C-alpha cells in the first residue's frame, strides 16, 4: 500500500485516493461552502480521513455481508436502529453514518440477533432510574402536571427492556465493526483515522 494513489486497503483490495476525491466532491456539492472546512487545511485533511473511514467501513460491511449471505432485504428502518441523537452518539459517527445504508442495517440485525437483556438487568435499571419512563399525568385543561411517584416496574418493563436491548445491540455492533476493521483495513499515511494521535492533524487546541 505504498502507492500514492491508494488511500487504504480492505482485505487486500485497494480503496483509491480517487474514491476519496469522489466522495469529497459529492459532499461539497451537497453542502454550503461555509459548512465544510477548506480543502488543504488541517481540518480539510481531517474531513478526508473521516470520508476514508466511511468508505472502508462500507467495504467491510459489504464483504462481511457477502460472506454471511446477508442482503438488504427486510433491513430494519434507520430509526429502529438509531432512534435518537443519543443512540447516534453512543454508536459513533462512522457507524451511525454507515447505518444509513440498508445493507449495514441488515448486518446490524444479523450481528446482534442473539443480544438480549435479562430480567435482572431490567429490574436493576428501573431501581436506579425509577422515573426514566414515567409519564407526566394530565391535569385540568390538558396541562401535564409534575410526577408524584415512580411507575411500578411491571408498568414500564417493556419500555426498559427495549431501551436496554437497543443499547446492548448498538454496543455489540460497534465492537464487532471495530474488530472487523482492525482485522481487514490498512490505512495509508495521510488517511489515518481522524482520532489517531499519531497523525499530525490530530491536535487539540483551545
């Protein structure tokens, strides 16, 4: 991978610099100029590193889907996998962006199919967060009033289970994806992960 036209390899297959160029051009065409860093600056190089991560992640998912026979058919909706901003932060920006693709969501379902939570997990979470799924009671004229007491566990069990199961599955998918990228992806100098402390543009400024 010493060739200057190669940004990365995935399972030994090149991801070319021209692939990154094309992804950047598409992004810049879709966004106001002020919304993105100028090309050639430190921030502009970091953008290209991030785009490289999107490209290699997509390739990893495609390769793994081919190996496992997973297709995009019957993939869950994006908001089922990432219901809110907290879920996107939890899973990370690269994985969240990848999950815009139905094939990635189908792989998510495949990878996390066996992930579940126990009754003990549910009870423990409710004990620590008794008001988490409490509904504000409706008073006169439709106004919602302050909650006076926490709902019993049985009243919110399914909501707690769904919340914990979603978090556990996002964590499992993120760990799986990190492991597969570590195994399959090799990045060329200049196209390192944006957060890699060894690359020169990863500087923390105040």
